């Protein structure tokens, strides 16, 4: 689904903006890599949408460049993502994972228009012998509001965007 890829892209963009840690889709094959800074992996765990497509009519928007109106349809999606933090050993408790996870939560709290965080849960810090890194697994439940545009003389959606809450 393109919509899910758009949301994952927004999350990864927000988390990687300052370059403080690597942001990847999953850790598959990462046991062969050596990371020089913390790693945050983001993946879809599950979710549902309010409808199978963009069925909620919102209105029209005038496109001055084409002198036409585009119809706008909306969609709401409730999704849960895994957000796993892996860090090198700084001390025996793996406190670096907790500080990185706190930074991740701060960044997600200010993710911007179109995504609302509903709940964040996290587990204990454990040591992953395969990777040689500490790991703290978290889940982020969110609601995303999207809209798609259909040009006046078309039957296909031409643009998908994350937007603020739909009423």
C-alpha cells in the first residue's frame, strides 16, 4: 500500500533529520554490519483503515495553473509500528538505549500534520549477542489522516498527502 509507505517514510525522515542515529526499515542482514552509532529500525506491525480506499469526500480545490478543480477524498488509518533501538555497550545497564529512545519519542511527538501518536509502549533493555548491541523494543500506535486528489476530467487519484485531522 502506497499510503503505508508514505507514513513510514515520514517517520523515518523525522527520525533521521539530525543524523544522531541510523534509521533503517528492519535489522534483517544487519548482523554482518558494524554500526558506529545507535540504530533505530522502523517496521509495520499492523493496523486498519476507515475504508478500503479514499471514499470520504472532502470537497474541491482549485488548481490555478490548470484552471480546473480537483476533487479531494480522505482516509483515516490506525497503525502500529515497531520502533526498535539498538546501541553499543556504554555501561552494563544499556542506558544509552533509554536516552536514544527518549530522543525518538520526542521527535515522534512533534511529527507534524497528518499523524497523531495515540500510544507508545516499550519493553526492557536486553543485550543482543548476535549484533553485539543493546536493544530496546517499542511500539508506536498512531492515527494518520491522508487525502487524495482526482483531477476534474479523471477517475484516478493523482496525489496522496498526509494532512491534518479530517472532520
